[in-house]
């Protein structure tokens, strides 16, 4: 079974933000930070865009394939390692995306 279909929307409360989807009566997520809520509510659109972009490439990068696999629930740890390394380099002022 796949993820809850989008579009996902964000609703702010005084203490947290809820992420909701059409046809679902309960929030699909409750988060403390507005920035996290923005990213989470965009997830279905981002996955669609990434899958579309991949379909247009002759030689998609491994990172794209791993990010799509992770979003679909497959365990792909090298994408996580890439993001952790990027965060480490950015913290040192050496971003090398």
C-alpha cells in the first residue's frame, strides 16, 4: 500500500501544526515546528516531481533513485549518509552538493 494521497495541507494551532489529507478525518501527522509541517505537507508533491524528473533523465543519479526509494518506504541508507555529510560540510562552510 502506498502513502496517503495528496494534496496534504497544514493547519496551525497555538501549540503545533497538523498535516491533513482529503477524505481523512484525523490528521496524518502532528508536528511541533512549522518548518517541518511545510516540508511534510509538500511531500506528495515533491515525490511526484522527483519521479517525473527521473523519468525525463537518461541517466538518473543514484541519489535520486535512493531518495525515491526512501520516500516509498524502501531502506536506502546511502542517501541518509549523503545528507549527513552535506550537513557536516555546510556546518563547516564547505557545502559540496
